[in-house]
C-alpha cells in the first residue's frame, strides 16, 4: 500500500511532512513542556484555515474546521517525548540531551498535520473536524487534563480516533481490535520498614531486605495462582532499593511495581492480593509496610461500531493485505483510554516495520519509519471523509 494508492494531495506533500517530522524529532520536548511543538502545530493549522485553540491541557492544541451541518469527528495525536538519550546517530537525531522521541509521537503529530493540510484543501466532506494535538501522554495523563478542561464540551465529537505506530509489523499496515485493547496501568510504591543494625549482628535487627526478597517471590504467585489463565495480567517489580554498604542492614527497603490488566475485575483482584501478600510476608519477618497504590490509566476499550467502520475504510482502500491480521490486545497502556470513556471511538495501530529501527518503542535506537507517514495521513483523510459525508 504505497504511492499508487495515495491521494495526489498526500503524495504532493509527503516530503514536506517528513521534513516536519524530522524537525520535531530533532527538538523533542517532555510532557507539558511541548511549547515549540505546539507553536509549530498551531502556526501550520492557522495557515491552512483552521480555527486554533491553544493551551488546552497546558500545551495542547485543537484545530477546528467546520463546513455546514453534519457530524463532528475528533482525530488525536500525541506530542511529547521521553527522558531517554538518543543513540541513533541519524542526521535528524535529538539535539536535546537526555530527551528523544522514542515512541514516535513526532510521527503521529506529523501524520495528523499532513492529513489536516489535505483535508483543508478537499471539498468532499461536511460537518466539523476537531484535530486534537495532545500533550503529556507518557505517564502524565495529558488526555485527562484536556478532558477536565472541557475538551469534549468545547469541541463535541460524535466519534474520536487515534493511531499509534507498532514496531514488528510491516510498515504501513493498519490494525484494529474491538473491545479491551490496551491494559490499565497502576503503579505501586512499597516501603518495608524493619530495624537496621550491624551486618555482623543480624539477630539484633529486623532485616527489610530479606522481607523484600520474600515479597518479590510471593508476588509472582498472584498471576500464576489467583488470576484466571484466560485473563491477561502482569505484576512486575521494576525497582528495589535498600542500603548502601555491605556490612549494614538498612532500616527500610523500597519496591516499585507496575500492575497491568485488561479487566476491571482482575484489576481489583490484583490490588487486593498485592496488599494481602505484602502485609503478610512483611509480618512474617517482623517488619511492617507502607503501601502507596496509584491507579493510573484505565483499560483502553475500543467501541465496536466505530472500530468496525475504521476497519472497513482500510479494507476498502487497500484490501486484506492492508491489514495487520489477528491483532491481539497489548499490555502497554495509553491515556487515550480516558477519551474513549467520554466519547465513542477507536484506537488503531500502524506497522512501523520489522527492521532494526522497528525493534521496540522506548528504545535509544528507535526512530519513526517515515514510510508510514503518508499512509497514515491518507488513511485519516479517507476515514474523515467517510464519517463526514
């Protein structure tokens, strides 16, 4: 699905939009700090005839174009980068130390901008188009902040869609999945409090390190023995910190957990069992615990009718070869879930390629595949025109 299937308007601006993508990649900005990015987005949208609203959710931008009466459609792209030092050595590599677009949000933004320019020039649709450029997707909940500031009250949408690149699938193929598609994400901070002392006299202490080790192992039983095997769940201990010397038993030790599931019921079960196991294991060693259990992003649930429509648009355009077959739910998380709680819609995938740079997201060697940009933009145009008839 390459140039022979592209709209002439998309083909004409492909190189221009790739240049915009690489400009964004070279100047990445972290969540709620996307000042230059949002300024570029707002300037281009204004130039193309959109009514632009700045400052939604801090640094978010909404571009609106209305033509007569009709449906209202929202298309969303995320703009923020990650605190990662880039290692690609590409000509357009990040020029900001310790910050890079390691998730492809530069590509998502440029793809939606390309669609915006094309849609502004095409007369085939009517209704209202709301282009949502969202800040702070990477763990900071920029979508929820925009919603709390009245996103869907100020810019009502009959449906809302978003797209994310997925390494490991052929570049430009489109993937759809109805129902629960991306996992909830909870973060748990645990402090195990014991009694410190000399490493040569452990009998005079309550060793929090030993208690932590027991907790880590016991937590592995939750998914294996408490969760229905047909319901995906993840309990990952990503951080363990204690002490600073080999001959000192510290007074406390800290754990950090990532907890993910595709079901609200399983989510509640995990929270219950984690609390029971942590308290029980610590008590067995004479220690006590403090737990901070933070529920972050909810399960992302794609609406059936909107997902079916989105899939049909891709099929009509490129046939079965245009699709990622049997796309399964992902245990990664995404704050577009909040938007889907407030408005019908769907979150779709676009293959980023299966070569070295398509290896994985959040990776110092990652780069968005520019071969996907025109395909993604062309798809946005076709979807918008199908809905805004």
